C-alpha cells in the first residue's frame, strides 16, 4: 500500500551531507548523526523555522501540522524552571505548582490521550505535583505532552534523554502504535542507533567531517588539577534505618548505605525508583535530610554545617540540573559558577581557581567557545560545559548522574577515558548509568534500588 507523501526533500545541503528523501504518513523515521552534524538544523528546516537553505523542500501539509520539540526547551514549560534547583525539593507544598494532570491538561474522555498515558505511566501519577517527579518521570511526562499536541508529524529531539532501557522500548512501541494505528509520522533526532530500533527510514548525517577532534594526549596535563586534593573526612555519606519517600509515596524502605572516601559506586534502579531523591540527599539539596539519621563528610546533618560546606566537596552533573541555567549565559560564566555552587558566580576568584578554569576548558575542548551563548550550543557541547562546571573546583567527590547522555561516539569515548583517568584512588565517585558500556571501569561497588529496597553493597568485578 502506497502511503501519502507529506514532505519531499530534494538535494538539501546540511553541512557536508546532501539529502534526498521522502517523508510519508504513518512512518517512524530517524535523523542520525554526531553532535554538530546538523540534526537540529534539518529539523528546523522541516518545520519552517529556517527558510534559507540550499536544496528544495516541498510540503503537502502546513507547517502548523509539524510539531518540533527539543528536550532543553521543553523543560522550561514547568513552573519550577524559574526556581533555583534546590527549590525543587523545598516546594512540595507550593499551591500554584501544577499536578501532572493539570500540566498535561489530561482529559480521560479523550481515547487517544488516555491510551498513550496508560501505555507509559500509572494513573496515580496524575495527582502528583510536577516538582515531585523523578528525572525519568519528568522526561516521560514531557514526551507525552508533545505527543498530545494536534499534529501530523512529530519531530522529537533527543527523546530518550533520562530514560532507562525498558522505558525507551516502551516509547518505541508507543511510537509504532501511533504511526500504525493513527497514521501519524514521528521523526527522532538521535546520535546513534545502538539499541537497534527498526525505523521506516533513516536520514544519516554521520559523514559530516568534524573540524575539531579531541586528542587523548590532552589528558596528560601536568597541572596538579588532575590530582585529587587531600580530604579531611573518612565517610562521605551515611544513612541509617530510613524510609525514603517522595511526597506520600515510599521509594525505599529500611535504607542503610555507607560510602567511604575513595570508593567508586554505581547506583542502579528503574526510572522513578528513588535515585534522584537519594542523590539530592547526598548533594545537600533536599531538606528531608534533617528528618533522618544522615551523615555527610563525617558530620551529622543539622549540626551546624552549611550546604555550601557540603557542596564545596562535590562535583555534580545531571541532565536535569542543566535545564535550570539561563540559556543566555556564556559558557565561561556557567563553568565558573561551579566555583560557588550557584547558578551565577557570586564572588571573585583567585589565581589558583583561574588556573583550574583554564585547565578544564582546555582539556574538554571548550576554549574556542567560552564566550558562546549556552543556549546556542549542541547537546554534546552543553554536556561538556556542565562537566567542566562540575570539575572546575577539582572536587574530591563526583556525582555523575547519566554523564554521557547527549554525547556522540567521539565525545563519549573521550569523556569516558578522561573520567577513567580523573577518578584516581582518592577520588570518590557515585555514578548513575542505565547502559552497561557507560559504566566507568573504576566502579567497584553496586547499589541496586529494586522493589522499594536498596539491595546490599554488591562488589563489581572489574574487567
């Protein structure tokens, strides 16, 4: 059966790639390529945001029937996008924060909306406030919000950010149901297809010649920045006999966990299992810490230490926190804000800190873009900027929540090798990862959240 053509692309020039393709109704397509290969540029051409290009585009549908959604932009639809990151954990009782149902404008009588929601999330989550969601749940709600729009073509940029593998395949099945049952077309913008998803068509931008390559020899910097500083503590984090909740929902029962200086941990668990909440305790973001028996850096919480004393020892990166920064800020300002653990640097920096700054941006290949506007960067560049921010103070403790999301193969291998060398025997590392190949080789302990319990302190066999 011949499907109706929606968009005809003829000799369209995207950097070094020339594209000729037909986009038809009822297809699940992919645009694949590394960071800065032109995926977002192509998406904006398809939906009419960019009109100046070489080649021809012929549409049989109006631009208002094409919905383009990017993760970085979509996160700002939440009320808490105007909050400082910590306020996410201080605002459970704020009256003007939408529930999931309100945010989605959920209409149970709409069979399409009802079917899509039930395929992805349980009904009881509709009553939760947006700020109570885990990062994975947040991503699922954002994807549903985009799919609820009236459109014939949905273009989803980096749709799988923050999702574990089972959740990714849940959405792939949902995408196929939408295309087959409802005749809509979905186009995914992704760096690669490592999970082997079967697409109707793939537009490959991978042959773009990158002007800049990252040299592993940069990792051999002579700067003392790459040596973990002396730390005056033995216990990084200790929590005893605690029931961890999100609102009224129990995440982990009888929680006991100790992380000692220099240990390398992997924290595992499905989306919504409690990983984000647990890391918020370690990073001094969540005030529920004062209700429980928690120690950070040998001190019980609530014994006079400030959150800034705690944060000064931690380098923290996650896909979620990235969304709270002003996208009009420069790369330099965002990286330097890591020295004061705030959204904007609020003090003068000394010569040693300046040296650290220049060392980390040189090592991560950011020197040429330090004056660039953050919001104009590719997803891979943004991830490298946030990594530089986490490392600029050379912290003795690293919390790496999905540190490789949004990176193409080249940048992934570089950052993987860098973190492998950076995580020396004295640096404490807590990593969250869903994919086996992303787990750092230094990891020697595993904590698994499953069935509302943190299971043991399983020791990982290094390869």
